[in-house]
C-alpha cells in the first residue's frame, strides 16, 4: 500500500495568521482590479492590445484565486466560529462577483467584437470557479447558483449560433430556477427568468411575478417599461396581433402599465376578451395561467408600494412574522389599518378588475367536455386560489379596522358568474367524484396533502397573495427538478380537479355568500342575489369605473359545515363586454340600474429603484469595505 504524504496539523493561531495574510493579498489585488476596471469603463474608445487583454485576465484570475484560498481557509475544520463568519462579515462572495467578475465582464462586453474571444475565455474561467465553489463551499450555495445563472446568461448573450444560444439560455434558466426554488419569495430571481424569455405573455408574467413577490424587485418596472414601450409604438405589430387573444392581452396590460389612455385600454381589453371567448380550450391552456396571474398583478398596480392590495397583504404578512417570532396570539383589538395611510393608497383601476373577472367568466361559461375541463382547470384553479386569498385576508381584519370597508369593496364578487362557476365545478365532479377525504379537508380548513405539487403551484409560489395557500411542507424535497415537474400525468390531473373542488368547498363553507354546496347531492349551486348583482356579473371594464353599489349580504345563519343559500336567476341577455364598454345596453336590460360609465382618472405612480441592475447579493454598505484596512480575526 502506497504511503500517504505526511500532513502537518495547523493550530487555530496559525490558521488565523494565514487568513490575515491571504486577506491582505486579496485586498491589494482587488484594489488594482477596481482601479483598472474603472479606468477602462470610463474610456471605451481605448483600443487594447492582446498583451493587455491577457494581463487583465491574469489579474482578475489572481483575484478569483485569492478569494478561493480565503474561503477555503475560513472553512477549514480547525477554524473557529469567528473565522468561519469572516466571509459573511466582509461580504466576500458579493465582492468576488462585483470586483472579480462582473465589472470586468462589462469592460469586455462594451468592447465587443474585438474582445469576443477574451470574453469567452474569462466566462469559462469564472464559470469553472463558481462550479468549484458550489461543491467546496456549500455555505454560499445561493450566491454561487445565481452567479452561475448570470454567467450562463452572459454566455448566451454573446453567442451567435442559434442552437448554442438556446442551449446556454436553458443552462441559465436551470440555475435561476434552482435558486428560486430555494428562495421562492425573492422577486429578483423571477426577473432573471423573465429576461431569458422572448417578448411574450410569459415574459410579462415573470416581470409581474417579480413585482408581486413577497420580496419585490422594483427594478423589474424598468424592464417592464422596456418591454411595453415598443409594443405600443409599433403599429404594425399591433395590427398583426389584433387576431390573437394572447397578443391583445399583452397590449391591454402594457397600456394599463403605461396608464395613458383609458379609451385605448378599454378597446384593447375588449378585443382581447372577444378573441379569448372564440379560442379553443386547448389554446387557452397554453397561456391561461400566465394570463390570470398577470391580470392579478395588474390589480397590484404592477408593484406600486402604495397599492391597496399590496399594503394590506404586506401588513398582514408583517404581523404574521411578528406573531411567529414572539410566539404570541393575535390580540383581539389589533387593527391592520392603523399603520397604513389609506388616503395615499392606490386603488386598482375598475377596468383592470373587470378584465380579470371577465376572463374567469369566459373560462367557466364554456360547455366543457372532459378534455376542455382538463385544459381549463389550471386557470380556474389559480382564479379560485386568488378569490380564496382575498377572502382569507378579509377574515384577518377586525370589525373596527378602517381597511375592512376598503377590502370588502375591492372583493365585490358580484361581478362573477357564480352560477357558471358552480356548473363548471359540478361538471368537474362528474368526472372526478367528490370524495369524503376532500370534504374533510375543506371542513377542517386544511390544505389537501399527498401527491406532488402541480405545475401551476410553482407559478404562484412566493407571490404575496399566495402566502397562506400552501401547507408549510408542500414543496419539501422538490428543490431539484428532474424534468418531471412539467409532466402533467393522470395523477396530477386528478389532483388538480380535487384541489379545484376543495377550493370551491372551502369558499362555500367559509365565504359562502355566492356559492353553496349540498352535501347530500354533492352538487354546487350559486346564491340568490338582487337583480343589480345579476347585472354586475356581466359588467366589464369601463362600466365599473365608478360603481359603488354595496355588497349584498346573504350569509346563512345555519350552523352547518357548508353555508346553504338559494339558487340565483339566470344572467341577463344582451349585456355584453362590448356594449357595456361603449356605455350602451340592449332593451333586455331596461328597468335595471343605469350603469355608470364615467371614466376613472388614471393615476399611476411610477416607482423606480435606484439600485443597480446588477444582482444584489449584499448591501452596498457591506460591499464598500475600505480596501486598505486589515481584517479583524478575533
């Protein structure tokens, strides 16, 4: 047996001295890199020789090696807790990316195509280093994963070959997806995923998701502006997209985000909904979930902090964090609205709310076959999850809370065709029978367990309004996607139907103003409301611009598990999206309350972050360390 080389143990004192020496050399190299990168960035016209490029790459390679040595030394088995904490204390991973990689990549990028080969070489060098650190320094897995995604995105951006470009895009997407699975509440990661998408509803969805996550990334508003502006200025593109429901939905939301012309917003929304109503269910299945989530994001004013929904969900979330931290029960007199300036809050535009509910009505009013139900259930599932979320939010308010009236007005479920919702749920139950297990989960208010997360579960995970939807362990063990996540097999289809029915049961039991469930017949039905409410099930965009009709209260006083209410009358004929938007109705609506079509004044307050578009892995104050100072080891 070959003798192993002799290893000399190192004491803690020796290791501390070694770490200080490594850090001193690292700071010197870092200062040189910062100085040179700043000089080159300031003079983009300067032409560099091959020898100069090689010297710059060698300098930054040295800095990466110094960081590697520092991280390995501080993670040594003999290291004290103080030594192990130095990398975090001095934000070494963030400094490694900022000064060792990103700044130089920008210098290279701005000098393309002359720097193309050198940029490729340096990207491969940095990528290999990050992959090595991912294996050897797992304490910063989140940082290494995101850095690998950024490097793959740089590699994709400079690739001219179509197949290689797509391949590197997939690599970047996999790293970002891995990072977002570990931290689903971080909106920045969805912004990265959005950048990788071509201009489409999917791209709009990712930017919207970035802005409505629990931790929003406000730089996404700038990217959203970049996406929307060309769409609205290109008349030919608008003309070409006038026959596509997906394209017109993008135009509608782009105009809502820009907030300039209510007339054009209503026009594009009307066309989008008309086209949506004509499309087959299989086509809606390809983008329905993204359309619903993006429409919900529009209710949040695409990330405006002053938005009513955002303020209320944030306040509820912050209070829940406080309760969990101090393990204290909710005080009976706690008032959410006490800490919010309601007068400054931004309400969602009425036509935005009407667009979302008209999309839902369009889905549930179809005469579904089994295939149609399978195609449309994901969209209905997300829609009911949203309705359940806002009802859950309302239940957290005290009767004396000033925001209770506000959220009650915002919910206003009367615009939904609950009769059609009930019939769609019944059609689903005819194919996937309602089990006692699902009824028990709904009765106990518990999330259905068993099986794997659905595809659309990942689409709303981390959104501020979905924070109470899933059980705590629902995504446990799902961090690594082996490709099965996108597969929609029979088991998932059955689970989706059960989940949608469970949401219907839950709403009938807890929030049963407009939906009822009969346990004996196992059938859903809609509640009886006034004729005014019936009109509002068909009301759309502009017709609700200034509607202030009170919400009808039909809650039953019966002590049963499910609220029992009576059957409604049929929706009125002749009142459609187009004629309501135009301010006219047919003779069949005469005698009902006149719909107010006064345009609402557009008030969209832009929120732009002053942060750099570079991914923030550490605060600026933490990164800006005095380069000449020594390191405190003790």
